[in-house]
């Protein structure tokens, strides 16, 4: 059921954008902080309202649709919508922004108002990425994320190489953006050719329309490769992964938490790469499985060699992305639901662990395990939350990581037993590197006076981790909260891959520009 009467998704995009401009004009620092927090809180309330009124049984039918002409000569529209794939990501993104603001309330001393404005602007464009249904509009929001991230890394990073890290991230993402743009142009030209129209009048950039437009073999393969290349850079998948450990070491706490928690590249693979080239996604699912398995094992093996908590978490995140790709390559309902659940899990436990690493660095000046021995004695509350989120990352029953990993392993067992062995091996390796680091860094006697004098969690930090901890336990004990919201959309997504549009155009009606706009 469409709900076009209220521009809820536009509010999610433009509220933080306007808030960013307003915060930058506030002279008093405390007033600016509270203004930014108020905007983030209101954004969360709006996102929760959208998720609360979402009708999960509608399958892939878009809700909260907004469709307005933008660049009419090229048929580019301001087209927004949300479905079961994206709906939970909206409140989680808003919550993560709000919690990062609270977690770093007093830690930013340089240009604090500019910092707050950039965080809010990043929130707005991220909401645009999750809701854009016009490919050019999506590409605009996708590229706009680079601007705040570049400054957030370069100006407020904690390492001496923060400017180089910001430049590396930006250049790598621009490379991926070129691939995405070429794929979008190919899709639009193919649509015009399919309906025997002319260019530019019959171009289309609407995601529903492009998903229903058949592609020839070579064109579809090219589109699939270009889309996978563009999203693999952001995910990240090897060999494009090196920016994440670099940013984890050089970037600020809030930036590393956001980049670890908001997996825009994985979302792009699920939302665009596979549905827009369904026949190629099915034909090359074996290649996706191999890429996922290699990423899973490689990330875990490199994580085992790390002595720094931030780098370990970065490579652990890459390993978890590999498991998501294995799940998607299985082409069954368990795989897609597990992958979508893991996107939710990334936003919770992944960002929480990075925030804890930031808390430790802020107190101790280091995340090296040689400097962290005996933390459990000095900071028991921080250690307790670290253990909770660490167990969630290992997929221990009762945490949000368990249903996600179980579904993906089951999907691999059903489809590719050899990949299931790799998934199980990656899970064992994950336990090995996390438990080994935990034993050396947190357990045992305090190794230095600096550790013994550390202050435990402050009330604001405790509140942030309590919220994330409750979500980890709630989604772990009652996973249907997530699964039921995604089930219908996951089934439609899978059916579209297994029964793609026929090359003879059957099922394709060029007279209907967008199914979502029907009365």
C-alpha cells in the first residue's frame, strides 16, 4: 500500500541537512551541541515512525513513495521509497548517528560546530542512499557521502596519517563511482533500446522499471561486473579492502564506528547489483561464493595477526562481509534473510565494538594489546559490554549475531556444501582471533600503572552501550522482530533472481513508467 500523502522520507533526508546548516550558524558551542542532538533525536523519532507504520506483508511494494519530476528532459526523477530491505536500516542509521554524537560529546575540541554539521549532513545523505529509487538520485547521494567523510577523517582523525587516509578513501571511492555511473548509463540506454525509443526522451533511471527491463547476455554481464565492482569497493571486498584498516587506525572514533556499522556497499549489492542483473547473478553465483569464502578466510587470518584492537576489528568486519557474500551466493531464502539480518547486526555490534575501542584509546592513548593488559580489573563495566558485543560478533546464541550467522551457514549447507565448510572454518577462526586478543588485552593482572588508574564508563558512555546492548539481546532472543519485517521482501527479491525478465519482453509493459505510481 503506497502512502504518498506525507513526505516522510524527504523529512529523513532534509531534516539533518537543514540541521547541519543551522548548527553551523550557532555561535555558542553548548547550544550547537544540544541543537545537533535535538535534530538527531527528531530524526530517530521520524525513522521509528516510518518503521512502525511499515506493512511488512506488502512484499517489495514500496511504501512512503514520493515521485516528482526533476530533470524532465532525461527522465530523472526525485523518486523515494522504502521496503522490507531498507526499512530497518533507517532507524538504525538514525540511532547510530545519535549515539555517536553522545559517545563523543566532549572529545572534539577542534572546529566542533563544523564537526557536528558534517555528522548531520552525512546522516542525511545516507538516508538518501537507503531510500532513493531513481538511479541518478541514488548516485548523487552515494557520491555526496564522500564530502563529509573526507573532512571527518582528515580533520579529526587520531593518527598522524589521517590526511593520507582521507585521500586514499576518497580516491578509492571515486574509482568505484565511475564503475557505478557506467552501469547506470548502460541500464538507461538498454531501456530505451528495449522499448524501441529514442535518446534522451525514452531513457529511464527508475529502479523498478530497470529491474523489469530485460538485458541481453553481454550487456547484463557488463552491468553486473560494473555494479559489483562499484559496490565491492565500498563493502569492502579484496583487493579493495585496504582503506578500511587504514581508516580504522587513522580516523576518529565516530567515523570508524559509522563506517563499520553502515555497510552501504553490501546494501548496494543486495539492492542494485543482483536484482538489476539477475541472470548474471545466478550464472556467476559460484564466483560470488568463491569471493565470499576467500574474503571470509582471508579477513580472519589477517585479523589473527593483529596486535591493535582497531585493526583487528576492521579485518574482522571484512571477514564477516565475506560470510554475507557466501549467504547471498546461495540464492535461497535463508541466505538473503541472513544477509539482511547481518546488515542490522553490523549497525549494532560492529559500531559498538569500534566505540569501545575509541573509549579505550581516549583513556589510554593506545589500542595495542601490549598496553591494555588487565583492563577487566580496571574497567569492569567497559569490559562487560565489550564481552557482550564480542560474543555477538562470534554468533553466540542469545545475541543478534546468532540468527544471522546460522541462517547464512544453513543457506550455504543447502546450496554449496564446500562453501559451508569455509563458513564454518571462518567462524572458528573468528572465535580464535577474538578470544585470543580478549585474553591478552582484558584478562589477567593490570600490566601498568596507566591501566590501573583508568576511569570506567562515564554515565553518557554507559547509556550509549546499554541501548546497543539491549538491541543485541532483543534481536538475539526475538529474531522474528527483524525476520518478519524482511520476509516478504526477501521472497520477492529471490523470486526476481530465479525468474528474471524474459528477453522477449514478456511481463514488461512500457506503457507503465513506474508500478509504484499506479492508482
